[in-house]
């Protein structure tokens, strides 16, 4: 079927050329003069195309007047200037084919407004709404912008494994992958423990929490790489910013330190915003009007903003002096809570903040120990409203320091033998970070809940669809 996208039909405007469009009916109303007005959407843009279906159509009585929201149709006709207000052009139908009727009594997306909570229960249909169509297009534009940013800077796209035997973050939040019969798993005769040597991979395996450790192997061979893939965390967080399955972008650079890393993070975020503003002006306007007032201004301002850089120690001092009462009292050694991050980005600095050099105890084992012996070369990038959007670090490149740190947290360097090899054979300073893709989509759309910026959210007690 040769069809023209509604976006293009609207952009080309009136013409004598006959075209075909296809999509889903948003509304239909009939005039007294024996004419149906159909608002048609095909997902190519926010706007609908108004279809004028005259009573002279062969199937007018038998089919056209039975069209309800959700029905799918194909229409052949010409685009003409619309005499009525509301739209510049409309399509005068010469032939209208019904592809699929839609029963208004059963279709969950009628005309009335439906809450985002309810729409999550019909996530297989919600992409047909204005909001979720726009979210999908913004998500797509940000993914494209990500590849473009890194490709233009000579980073290689690298695919980390999804199933892994190493816990990158050491936080014990991994989903186990097994084919053992859970009713009757094989057991070690002496200890009674489950015998994973009989499992599919002959050892316990998990869904990855991060592709970083594997990305480091390729950065330490090819220079600069980036991943863009799904990651999984079995953390029992029921919040508006946590998912059990989310997508992460993880660049990793050889011959780079923490400040190079922060530079890259800043450039990346600004570039994503600039590309998005250019690619999706209509969708962003929609979010600005319907979801978060002032969103367009914020995105535009941040697309050229310098980020504030402070140390963790400075951040704690500022938080201790803050004239607000936090639920969690900040003190040196404690991790920053979402309320602290938002205070820094929203109230204090009115823009993105990069916090650097955290206490080693609250960060992962692979981060480079600073000369003070207490902090590591870590960085978190904080944004207004969403808080932490990026976590990263310079990596520990000294074998002895890394091995000592692995032992310190009760793990064995042998379990990370291949990771330690990178420090054994031609070690180089290197650094990288991870950006939570859904947190970025959420920030750019103003959507209140992260579950509404991924097609099928996975959260505790929910893996529908
Ligand atoms: O700070 P995190 O845990 O860092 C890492 O995983 C590093 N290995 C990254 C690296 O250095 N290559 O996660 C990185 C980002 C966070 O800043 C956050 O944006 C996002 O991933 N994130 C989540 N997004 C949605 N749901 C969750 N449960 C998330 N956990 C982390
Ligand atoms: Mg983090």
C-alpha cells in the first residue's frame, strides 16, 4: 500500500495530486448536509488530518457512518484548503476503505479523558493517544540523537551481554537466570545448597545491571565505545523514577580522567536537548501546554547551559546549611537522597549540577581511589525535577589498589580475573558513565512517572504484556 504520512500531507499542503493516507479514526461527526468529518491520525505527528467524507461515497451509508474512534481506514483523495477554522487543509475523500471497525462499547479509548494509571492497564493501546504518541516520538528522537552524538565523535557502538555472571554495581540487585526446575533443584549432597553446576551455564547467572565492565574491555582496546541497551535491577523501589528494566547509555573512554568524563556528560546532555528541540518541536509544544508548563523554556535554557561542578564534601556543607528540613538529615558519609539532589539542582543552582568525589564506602568497587584515601573519582549529574540522571567515574586503573578494594568489600579478585587483566596488561587511565534513558525521556517530556515513558514498564509486582 503506497501511502503518504499525514505529517507530510499536512506539510505539502493543498495540491491537485491524488494521495492515499491511512490511519486510525480519532473522532467522526456528521453534518446535516450529508457529510462526515473524520479526524484521522497515523502516528506520524501530533496533528490529525481532517477527512471530508461526502455522502456520495459508495459505502457512505453502509460503512462510513458506522466509523467510531479506533477504527482503521484508508482514504484516497486530494488535499484542499479548508474553508473552516481549525485546520489549514483537509482531505476530500474520493474513496474510503474501512480496514477494521471498532466497537465503541468495548474500545477503552473513547473520547473522554483517561488517567495515566488506567492507560497503563491498556498499555497495548495507549500509543494511540496524543500523549503516548508524543512520548514514543520523543523517545525515538533521543535514541537517534544518542547514536548521532557518539558516532560523530568516533565512539564505537558496543553491545554488552545481557546475561552475565558478574555483578557490576556489587549491590546485589540482580535477577537470576536459570533453567533449573525450581520445584526440585539439584542439590549438593553434603551442603544441601542448590547445585548450579547443573544449571544451563554451569554456574549462577543474572540479567546485567550495567554493561560497564564489559565496555571497559573494548575501551581498553579501541579507545572510545558506548553501549545502549537494556539493564535490569531487582530493587524493590516503587517510585516515579525507578524501573526494574530500563535502558542505559554507557560511554567509556580510554586515556580520560574524571574531568574529561564530566565534559563528555555535559556535551552529551546539551546535544540531546538541542537535537530534540530541532526534531520534535510540535511534540514538545504539546508537553509544554498539557503536561508541564514552562518545559520548553527549561529545555531551551539547558541546551546551552554550563553545569555547576561541586565536590560531594561541598554538597554536604551546602545541604547542612540549607534552610529546609529534609526527611533524611545530610551528613558526610551518607548517600545523597533524591530530596537532596533536587534541592541542589532546583533550589540552589537552578540547573544541572555535577557532584564529584564521593566517599568510597557509598560507591562501587571499580571507582578510582583519590589521593585522600577516603573519596573516589565518582560523579553524579543531577537535573531539576528528576534528580540523578547520570552516574559515572574514573575507573581504578592500578591493579594492587583494585584488588585490595575488591577484597575490602568481601569479594574475590579471582572472580573478576578478566577485569583485573585490563590492569595487568597495558593499563590506561579511563572513565565513563551511565545515563538512564527513561529518566532522560521523562525529563524531556515532563511526564510525572517513569512508567509512562517506556512502552511496557516492569516494576515490582508488574510485568503485564
Ligand atoms: O548510577 P548507576 O547505578 O551507574 C552504573 O550503573 C554505572 N555502571 C554506569 C557507568 O559508569 N557506566 O546507573 C546509571 C544511571 C543512573 O544515573 C540513573 O539515571 C539510571 O542509570 N538508573 C535507573 N533508571 C531507571 N530505573 C532504575 N532502577 C535505575 N537505576 C539507575
Ligand atoms: Mg547512581
